[in-house]
């Protein structure tokens, strides 16, 4: 369950257990995510994938075991780790414009007001929202709202991006556009990504590795290396024999888990 | 057209009242014809009594509201952010809250004497609770994810309050404030009628006790009008600030 030896370990789960009361949520998780790696966590509901993400984000302390970032135990939200939420309607502040929402991340890190304007402009341009800076979230489509969230995450200049089913509520076309967008952005920034999804094609399309979890309690079931060439392409990647083989394997695996 | 229709019934009733008073040629210490009420109102308006007395009442009501509402705002934020404090104070709050403000008038007279001080204190006491309860509920109802966002962005407590919690709860606080404003006027006038030689309530008591039904009715109508105006102004502000085209809140869905 370790990344290729060439990658320096950045996030490590060491024998992590968590329970709400007496109900175990995750059980004996050992997992290492390497620098600049894109790891997808996949599994049915109840497998604790969001719980694991929240631990790395410093929003939750495991009942036992350790979550390490850069070799140090995570004991709260880190500046270098940014978290992208699933429900965009609640992850953006409705009383702030797109620019204002991106600004929030800069205000939080005490970027002087004079420097914020140009930074915000640049970040919004990066996610294709240069012309929507003055729009409020309610005036933007779901896809655009998630782009604002991406821009806000990037404003933190994170070395790790945690994404909790970020595209789950979007329509298929928008979802594909955003998948390519995120791959393009992290190819430049070399950001490490831990991505939770229950869409196995999405997991294969995006990931360097796909970690499949069993539910009740959540355990690591199997880790799949995705040996698909970059840059990935919505047509050719999804028709690639390796993609089809992995899809088959994961599909069988999930079905087995449900049986 | 709608307003005209709405005014039809009161107009007919007033007219019937006026006619009845004249036909029966009523001479009474307890009733007055609408025309007499109108004249009494005009006179009291012109000699400045109504306006200066109203100013006294509003002064006590609004100062009390500021005092009660302001402290309730602060306490509700503390209760919302520090649940142990909320649990600790819950019993005290539930015991004090149902005490009718009117029951405290004797206590207030005893400790503070007559004047603005006791009236402001009683208004503050009665406006404190709605804002505390609504405000606390608003804060505990903020979406979990928004608070997670504040955490992952590592916002400091003050920034968390000013950038997330207050803007998220402002519409609810405003509603609580609007309800408390109505309460403040009711309590101020009640205190004036019951005890305090101040304001429009005292004037009303004087008119009644000196057997001036015309002025008594005029003052009652006037108090109604003041309350209605206050509420209308606040409703207008609420729509402008938080309504469909709210300036303080972006565009709400």
C-alpha cells in the first residue's frame, strides 16, 4: 500500500481506527500517499472515505493510530492542505461574490489587501471565470460554483488538495470538463490530491492509484495502480484497453463487496 | 385599488359611529365621536404634546432595545460558540425568561425610582430574551460545512465571527430585532401607563383619568400608528437588505 519508491511519502495513515461511540467507522487503515500523487478513494457508502479525508484535513482526530503529514502528526487544519467540499451550495458564502469567496482564503492567510485584487483575478482566470468575478454564487451554475471553490482552494497554494466527491452533484458534461480542468491545474502545480468518489470511472480517469475500501467498518480492500498515459483524454483514455480492464476489475470488486 | 378596498370597512364603521353619536345625541364621559377625536388629535398635535411625549416614549423604548438587544447579541454569540456556557446558563435563562416584565415594575420602582432608568431597564429586560433565543438558535443552525470551511481556512475566532457567523445569521437577527422593536414599544407604553410619569402612555392615562374620551381615543390611535410605522420601516429595510434583491446578501435563491 505504498506509492512507487520514487515518490516521497507526504500523507501516511498508520494503523488508523475511528469509531463514533461504539460503532467502528474505519478499521486498521494503513495507507501512504506520495508527493504529487493523485489517489482516489472509492467504495460504497459507509466505507469511511470521507472520514479519512476529514482526518487529513484536521477536522477529525482518529480514535487510535496516526495520520502524518510530512512526517508530523496532523493535529488540526494545516495551511498547506486545502479542502474542497462536495456541497458547493454550502461551501461558498452566498453573501460574497465569486471574487469575495476567493478573497476569503487570502484574508485568512493575511495577504495584504492591495495584493489580493490581482491574485483573485489571476485565480479566477485560471478556472475560466474571469468574467464572473462580480457574480454571487446563486447567479452561477453548479459547475461554475465548483470552479469558484477550486479557485479558493488554489488561493491557499496548497501542497495537498483534499476533494470530497466534488463533482458528484454535477451533470455528466460539466463533470468531465471539471475533471480535465483539475488534471490540467495540478499538472502545473504538482499538488498532491486525495480524491473521494463513488464513481469508479472517475476514479480511474483521474488517479495514479485507486484505493478501494470495504464498508462497515471501512477497511482498505485493494489498491489498483492506474498505468494510463498523461495527459488523459475523455475519449482515448476511456477507450484505452487498460482503462477497460481496470473498470472491469473494479466493477467486479465492488459487486463482490455488495454481495 | 387593493388599499382602497381595505380601507372601505374601517371607513364605513367610522361613518356609522359618527352618525350614531349625532342621531342619539350622546353626551358621554367615556365615548367620543370620530370628529371630536380628530379635533382633539389636531389640538394635541399642534401644541406639541403628542410629539414631545412620543419622543420620550421612543427614547426609552429604543435605548432599552439597544441595551437589551446589544447584550443579547453578544451573549447569543458566546452561547452559540461555547456550548458548555449554553448548557450552564440554560436553566437560569429558562427561569428568568418567563417572568412578565410588568411583574418587575414594582421591583424597578423600588430599586431605580421613577424616570428613564427604570423604563429603559424594563424594556431592555423584555427585548433581551427574543434576541437571545432567536440569535442562539440562528447560530446553532449554521450549516456544519460552513463552520468546517472556517476551520480548514484556519480563520481566527474574531474573523470567524465577523466573516462567517454574523453574515450567515444576520437575516435571522434582523427578524428577532424587528419583533423586539414591537416588544420595546409595548413595554415602554405599559410601564408609562402603570407607573412612570413619562411619555405617551402617561399622557394617555392622564387623558383617561381626567375624563377626556376624545383625547384618549386619539392617543390610542396614535400609538397604533407609531407601532405600525416602526414595523413598516423595519420591514422595508429587511426587504431591501435581505430580500430577493438584497444588497447585504447578494442575490438569494
